[in-house]
């Protein structure tokens, strides 16, 4: 199974912070994403975020809550410049 099948690419509207700004806590801040099936999700809150080195680049991991109160694990890969959805996360498993 390829990584594209396992972690499908998604379209993300995001901001890359160029300087410190209290409204933008993260260097890369996702605001909205679109799945291949056309579903669009507005991000209401970033619940968790961390960065990990992968090869010569980084993966920025985000667990986000959408306006529909759904949780998703998203990754931005700095090597390929592609956003991917890892999974939809059940709130009870994440925060219990």
C-alpha cells in the first residue's frame, strides 16, 4: 500500500508565519481543508501540534477540531510540500 493510499493528500488553506504574532501560535497554521471526495472542513481549533524530523525534512503534525466537532490528524511534509490526512480521530480515544 502506497503512502498516498494510506495517507491521502488533501488541499489545505494555511498560513506560514514569517514573524512572531500572538494570533498565530504555530509556524504553519491550517485553517480549512478539503478531502478528495469534496468535503470541506473548517478548522475551529488546533488541539495538538508537534514537529518531527523525517529524513532531511520535517513532518508537522496537527490534531484539529472542525466546526462540525470532528477531529482529524493532519500532517504537512516539508520535503514534498504536501498535506495528508492520517485519520479521523474519535474524541473519546483522544482525550479520555
